[in-house]
C-alpha cells in the first residue's frame, strides 16, 4: 500500500504485514482510522479502515490465543 505524507509529501510504502496489524488493532480497539508515522518528518498520517480493507481484502480477524494461554497457565499453577 502506498500513501503520501500529508505534511512533507513523501511517498510511504506500507507492507502487507503492517496493514494487517493495523486492521487487527482497529478491530480490537473499535477505531475508525490508524495513524502511520512518516519516517522523514515524523508526522501522523491517518489511514481509514476502508483504505486498509481495500489494501488487504482477504484479511480476517483472528483473535490472539496468547491471552487464553496465559489464563490457563495461571489457573494450572494454583
């Protein structure tokens, strides 16, 4: 995915892994947009959920299994 910084106009390339991570954060925290920082000027660039979904149409929300594993470890140790 390519975006252009709103401040310095530098093109920013966002990889598929970053897009999917942003979509996961948006879904978990019920956000409307995600902020990507420009590597040159360090300003935030808002990217909407719709733009991210367009960049990664096959993305599906998969909840992290870490929290359930941690709770099992805590109950097993008691």
